[in-house]
C-alpha cells in the first residue's frame, strides 16, 4: 500500500508590488498597487503601508490591491505590502511612486512665471527711467535759477567845476622872496543843495571860480 506524498506548507515568499499604470503618474490620475507572492497555502491577508521614515510607516488598508482614484502630490513616496497566511508573513520590497503636475498646469505655471518676469522687468525699467527724468528736470531747474547779480559800483555823477570848487584864495602872507610864492589855497566845500543852486544861479550865473590873486 502506497502512502500519499507529504504536503509541504510555506509562508509567503517572493512578495512584490506591481504599480499600474506606471511609477510616475500625473496628479489626479488613477493608480493601482497589486501585491504578489508565492505561498502554500495561499496568502489570506494583505496589508498596505507607506514609508514615512527609516523605522516608521503608515498603514493604508487591507486587500490584494490598493487603488488611488485621484492621486495627489502628497501621495508621492515609498509603498510596500505584507502578505500573510496560516504559516507566516513576509513584506515586499518597496516601490517608489512619483506624482507629477499635469501638463496643462505646468503650462499655466510657466506662463505665469514668464508674465511675472516680464512685469518685474517693466517695473524696474519704469522706475529707472522715472528717476532719470526727475534727475534731468532737477539739473535743468538748477541751470535756470537766476544767478546772484554782481554788485556794481555806481558811478558818481560829477557836478560842474563851479559847483564843486567854490573859490580859490591866494594866501595873504607877505612875499619876502620873489621865488617864494604861495599859490592859492583850494577850499572845497560840499556841493550846495538844489534850492541853493537855483538861488545862486538866479543871482549870479556868471560867477567866476577864481576870485582874486593878491600879492603884497
């Protein structure tokens, strides 16, 4: 009588994660993670985790598959699953998921960045030109300011000789030496006022400047 072959049981082995459609997806897309393994008996429990640190991880849920209906930027990271049967359990290797911004959003962001750059350049040029104009106006205004007039000496109006010199008198000192002759003394007095000038002119218009030369 032949005995049936022995039945071998194994814990899950070769546990791995498959990412569909790709490890790099656009934000808002659908992403599915599938946990695969070899086990006897087949794995009964599947648990999903997201790596958040060297020794820490976040439990996401249960099931052979884990699906993101609309994946977000915060969903980028490392993922792994744990398969378990009645014999034991094993963790899969980690799979990295990268979530990118949509092409439309990238175009919008690029256009916004270009617009911001152009606006900044225009503002800088406007401020520069405005400062140059203000500086030029100030320089022009300084050139147009009236200069301080140079003080000029007013020329004194000379009166007529007869108004300045009233008379010239010869000295009455006796002359002891023929060669010793004293010339007339020149007495200068202030010019008479206009009223006095009119009276003198009415009385004697032909007055002689030099009155008399007397010798003794």
